[in-house]
DNA sequence: ACAATTGTTGAAAGCGCTTTCAATGATTGT
DNA sequence: ACAATCATTGAAAGCGCTTTCAACAATTGT
């Protein structure tokens, strides 16, 4: 396997010159550069990653710690995010280093030993320990989402509050007054933001929210089913659902159907749609009204942001909240007159 | 930031001894080791990853190239696989390096520059170029699946042929003669294996397979819907479906319902169930008969296998095919008498 | 009591790059 | 024509570790 030394010898040049030629330094003669490039190509030379990392101090890699739960439940959104993120990062010649064991020490260790140049933190909680740890280490990171802290940090987030405000408002305007909320896990910021939007809309209409109508849980089909069931068994059952993800909606839909109810008539649904590539809301039997923000956009944008951060862009220029579209389709309508 | 040199100076020892103490060499005095370990802890010392990699020649990382398509369609199974894989790999102090750009050069480059010690190849095609490339480089890899090559290689695969043979046989025994196959993309080995099982069962019953009943495509909800529709519009429509994944089944189910048909009565369904954590077959309205092989098992097992491979276990001991359970629930029954 | 062994440590040579600094010859300005 | 600049290159230090080899004291065997 060719290394720099053998390549230099082969060319009758010093390692320094060869290295410079390969790394596009302007100080090297054009003819020499060409000669080096050709030889490198011919001998199939590639600089050793570890040596380069040691010499430069850069890893050219971004870390992501797998957001796993005890039961190894995997958020299907994660795959879409990761795909877009990885693809974009590749355009910067960076790759993604994944690891499990989601605790603060993991971040600290990774930061210290130079395995990665930065981190992406996903699904932040209100007071997220990871942010505290990385801030103290002064190690670059971008948060996918926001949290409640005074520490400065870069983030990409969608306007969850606004999205669920809009969605709730639409339902209220249609005349719904009992709106079930099938939210994500309670400790996650995005769920909190969505609840805030839901609450704000109610306030604006002079309504109080009802605790029984608000459910928090992991976003799976199964939980969608269970919580929809619980909601539909209430004496004063809701006439509309607000779902936090398409998979939850699949579950809710299942329960709704079992009860012989019809979406868009007996019960309205608005779901948040992350644009999952394998489960599209356009394709539900009843075309779903959605708040839409493709999670792949987040992956792509965050890749760019974390690279910018590492290259020196100040944090306050790396704080982005994108609006969320409300797309009205046929799963929403005015509520039926209340049951006898 | 403490490095080996400063730690050694602090202790009044040589770097060599400190390094040995830290790396559990038996030749170092017990008292010394304790002293070193304590100091390392106190000074929060962690060996630099790049330096260590350069010195040892190991990266302690396994590469996975994102199996993306042009349209960035992400297989939701991938998330579950990756989670299990990453978690298991962490127990060996290895992490996962993800990259995009799925072409042979990517593998070659990664192997050469020492970014990873091995690869996992997923979703192999019959004559997979990646296997040829890595074999020629003599670079360690484990295939998730099998392919048609004379080259020796390690693999973990489920018995796709047997699973779909069993499933088909069950349907045939129930009296079905027209069985729609909603298979994965045609160029993938697992789809081929499943088709083989489907065909073998037909042969055993003295039946010929019908091309119109066999569909190949990406495994999404949307395609499930479309192909189910196509099948159900046939003059001589099938009385049973064999689906390659739960998501496909969700789509098929949607179409079936739209046509006012009932699963388990009007039409039988068997689906392959990878045990996706966010979409469980137990939870379908009609409990689904499935061929079941949790994809997380693959992730866990392959992590172990690739580490074993790197550590010297011979390839012929790293070839595993696991059986697939056929779990009969209520989505399968004898066909109704044919329509008038 | 002397050689042979064992246990423990340190010096130093890498691993394969990047980058600083100095050196060289060629070019320019006056 | 001589100093000053420029373009190009090489020598060598260093990144922070691991590991070989030699060194030494302490122990053992005979």
C-alpha cells in the first residue's frame, strides 16, 4: 500500500512537496502538482486517515449518539433524518460516527479523544444535560430542536408551537371544542412546544384545555391506537384529534375504524407530517390535513450548520426556526352535532 | 487537556509504563498500575483516538454505507437494524461510521485509509459489486443477506426461501390457488429467495406461478397500496396476499378496505414481519399471520460476527442462516368460493 | 556463590501525515 | 550589477500514542 513516503521517493520529491500538492497549496508549481496528482492516481495513493487526523487535529466526522430507550424503541423519523444528514455531510468530506450509550460521559469522552469534531443533539429535553456538558467542554454542537437554557447554542428547529397553534385554531374555527391531543413523550421539548401552541389557541378562543384530552407518549402505531381508544371512550369524547406523527395517526385510525367512525366526518384529524419517505400522508384513505415539515430538510440543514460552526461561524448565526405549513385536506370538517 | 506525556511526568514514570498500565499489560507492577489508574482518573486523562489509531493500526470502528436510492427513500427497517447493531458494537468499544455515496470506490477508499476495520453490507444483490471489491482488497466484511458468488464471505441471513415456502404452502393447503406476491425490489437477493420459496411451494402442489400475481418494488406503504390495487383489479384476482413487509401490508390493507373487502375472510394475508419497533403486527385490526424474524437480532448478531471476523475467526465459521417462524393468526383462512 | 530467570521499567523508534522554517535559484527593481 | 523579492522546494519537528528492545534489580536454582 502506497504511503506518502514511497510516493515521494517514487517522484524524487520531498514528502512536504507531495503533501502540499495533494492538499492544494498554492505554493507548489503547477507542473509539479500535475505530476504528483498523476502519480498518486497511478499508485492509488490515499492519505492515511489516522495520520492525517493526528497531524491536523481534525477528525472530519460528526458524532450522533443513538437516541435509544431501554426497550430499544427506534424512532422511524430518525432514519430519514440520518439519511439526509449523512448525505449532506458527505459533500463536506465528513462522515457520521454513531454510538450508543446515551449519557453525558459518552459525549465528554468522544469530545475529548478527538473522534469527532462536533455533535448533533436530537430530541432535546427542556433542561438537557447534554447541552450543559458540551457547552462546558466548549465543544461544537448543533441541537435539533430547542431547549430551555441560558447557555448559547446553535439549533435548527421547526415552529412546533406555531404549527400546533395553527392546527388547533383551524379545528376551533370549524367548531370543535373538544380536541384530543396525541402528543409525543412529555419530557421532550417539541412535545412541550406543541402543547403550548394547542393551549394558546384554546386561550384565544376563551377555552380551557382539558387534561383528559391530552396524551403524551412515544410515537408509535401502538400508542396511537391505545390513546385514541382512551379518548374515544370518554363520556364527552373529542370530535377531533391532533396527532404528533403519521405513525400515531395510523394507530388512531385503526381504533377509529374499529369503532365504526369515519375520519373527516365523525372525527377530524390533523397530524404532524415529517414527510417520512416510507409513509406518506397523501396516501391515507382519507387525505390527511397536516402540519408539514420534512425531517430530511432538518438533516440537510443541520449538516451544513454543524460544519459552519466548526469552521468558525458564530453561534448566533446558527439559530434557525423554520415555519411549518398547514395543509388542509379532507380529514378535517366541522363537528357533527353532539350525540343525543 | 492531559496527554500521556504530562500524565507520565506527573507520575514520575515513563510514557511506556503508563501506557502499559492503562492498557492492562500484565508486566506492570500492581501498585504502579493502581497509581496510574488513579492519576488518570483524577486528571481525567483519555488517550487520543487518532494517535492510538495511528500507533495500533486499528480504527475500532465499523463502516456502514447508507443504502440510499436516488430519491433518498429510506428503508424503515434500517433504523431498527442500526440501533441494535450500534448498541452491540458499543460493548466491544467500537463505533459505527456512516457514510453516503454508495459506490464501490467508497468502500475501497474507506478500507484503504483506515477509517474503519470492517464493513457491513446490507441488501445485497445477486452479484454484488461491493463483495467483489472488498474481497479483492482482502478487507473484512459481513453481509447481511447472501448472494451468488464463488468468493468466500461471512454472512448472516434469515431463511427467506424457507419462510416464503412455508407461508405459500400454508395458503395452498388452505385451498388458495391464486396468491399475490408483494415482493421487495427485484434485484435484491432476499426478494429473489422469497420468490424461490413461493415458486417451490407452487411446484410441490403441481401449480404454475402466474407472472401477473408477482410484484416487485420498494417496500413502502404507497407501493403496497398500488400493487394491491393492481392485483385486486385482475379478472381472476388472488384470494391471498403474501407481503414482504409490514409497511407494504399497511398499504395493501388500505386498498383492501377501500374495496370493502375483509382481511381474513375475503382475502387472506401473510406478511413478513421484521419486528419493527414502531409498527407491530400484533396490533393490526386483524391479527396478522406472519413469517417473523426480528431485524434487530440481525443487527446484534452481525455486530458480534464482524468483530469476530476482525479478530481472526475464519470466514467459514461466520456464515449463519437463521430459521424463520411462521406465526398463524387470524388474517389467513380458506378462500371463499370463487365469485360468480 | 554464581548463573539463570523473573519482574519491572525506560529509551527510543516508529505509525504516516502536516506544517514551520530555512534554503535555493530565478526574477525583479533601480 | 547588486540587493531585494518571489516562487518553489526540502529538512525536520511534531501530532500522541504503542511497542520493541535493552536495562536493571530482585529472585531463583544449583
